[in-house]
C-alpha cells in the first residue's frame, strides 16, 4: 500500500486529488496539508511514501519544504504538482530533491502512473523515449534562449548606464553601482553555468537511461523470442511424436481378411464359451433335479404301496377278530 500526503493550499483541489487516488486499490491518502510548514509536520507524523507538493503556498513554499523533507525524511519521495509550465521550476524542483514533476492539468491515469513509477524507482523521473529526449532537448534550447535573452537585457542596461555616465560626475556612488552590476552579472553567469551543468547532467542521465532501457528491452525481446521458439519447437516435437504414434496405430489397424476372421472368431468364442458353460451347468442341474423327482416319486409309490398293504392287512386282521368274537358269543349262548 502506497501512503500519500497531499500538500496544496487549495482545499478543493485536495478533495479532487483525494477522490482520484482513493479509487486505486494500492493507494492510501494518509493526510492533507495546506502549506510547507504543515507538510513538514505531517511528513514527520504520518511518514508517507509519496508527497504530492504544490510550488506556491503561503508561509513556506513547496521548494523550501521539499529541501527540508528531503534532508529529514529521505524515504519520502516528493512529486511536484504545479501550474508552472516552466523549465526553471523543473530544475529547481529536481535540485530541491523532488523525484518527479507534473502539471495540474494532468489526468488521473497519468497521476497514478507517475506515483507508481516514482515509488518503485529510486532515481528522479527522466525522459525514457526518443520522443521525450527530443522534447527535453527542445526544453534545453528554450532554457538557453531564455538565459541569453536575460543576459542580453542586462548587457543593454549596463551599456545604457555607461552611455549616460559623465566622466566628470564619476564618484564613489557610480563605482559602487558598477560593482553591484558586476556582482549581478557574475551571479547571473554562475546561475546560468549551474543551470547548464544540471541540465547537461540530466540530459546525459536521460541518454544513459534510454540506452539502458533500450538494451534491457532488446534483451527482454530476445529472451521472449527464444522462449517462444523453444515452446514452438517443443510443441512441434510433441505433434510429430503424436503423428508417428498415430501412423503406427494406423498401420496396426490395417489387418488382412484372415486376421480379421481370426480376430472376430476369437472375440465370438470369448462370448460363446461363457454361454456354453452356463448351458452345461444348467443341464447338469436339471439332470440332478430330474433324478431327485424320480427318486421322490419312487419313494412316494413305495410309501403308498406299503400303506395299502398295511390297510389290507389290518382289515383282514379285524375281520378274523370279529369272526372269532361272533363264534364265541354263539358258543356261549348255546
């Protein structure tokens, strides 16, 4: 999560920026400050990762606040969000310790992209494409033209002052004035040389960064192409192996009529043999059941015959007993 501190004297702009940033899932607006002094206090208290800083503010401007924050809190990265579309402010912001510079007419997408690029990089944001480098070179030429114009104006003022001088009226005041003009001119030259030196360093850093990124991109492209080529070769090898296997299977499937007849006969016998065994087992069980029924019938016939014989035997015995009983009665009556 990237913690962000908003610093601007316009409360409405702070609310708009807060609305933009809170939409991003990896952003957290830690706090809001409305001048440079409050920004230093909030930076010490909240310890933000990114500080969106305005340039012109009451009490303490953004440049002074950035110098203090860069010295006391080096982990906090400052991005200027300014209305000044001037190279002078860009150079001052970088010298103050800022890591990026945006105009206030930027879009929400550009602002989010800038915050992420500054947060994940340790160096100030510099041009990284040929188009940006060309624009940077145009800015350098404009800066040189600006200082040339300023220096020419100062020379014209000095020349006008010299032309207005009367040798008889030269005194200590004029000498003092010449000394002041000399100091101003020397200071302007030193400022110009410092600006040119800084811009030259930035331009060289931009070229180095561009070369490094181009080299890195070429290496990445080569690596990606090698990976894609390796993947394509692996896929081709797998497809070739699959085609060879399919060809072998196709050749194996080309059987002669005799092979097909033998194969189908074998498959048919595989189906018939279990049926035949089942039928044999069923016949055996039926034979056992038939024998059991015949045995049961024979036993029943024998039982019936024996029961009939017993019945006749009992009946004969009963008849003889009755006859003897009648004879005894008759003899006793006599």
